[in-house]
């Protein structure tokens, strides 16, 4: 996977705050670039893909941050 242009540290933030941060910072990257959301809240596993479907963005997948925390990767499409 290509390295994200931006990684958001949303560890310890509860739903819906990781999604709010993703929405707030999506336009910080160019169309086609990746944004990673590092979130320890279990709801993020479902919320990030759902947000992508609703907002017309591409959910690339899940991997792990350097500390092992879940990291959810989104490609900006618009």
C-alpha cells in the first residue's frame, strides 16, 4: 500500500469523533491521495467504510499503525 499523504491520530477518540476528524481533514490532501485514520474505537472499523460509501470516497482498507493500533485508509476521490 502506498504511504498515506496524511495520518490522523484519533486514538482514544470515541465515535463519532474519528469520522468528524476524517471529514474535517479530507480536503487537506489532493484528490487521489490517501488519508489514514488511526483509531482505537471499535466502531471506526464500521464507521470509516460507511462514511466512504455515503461520501463517495474510496475505502482502501485496514492495516496497523507503528504501535499496532488499527489504521483505516481512505483515498480522496473528490
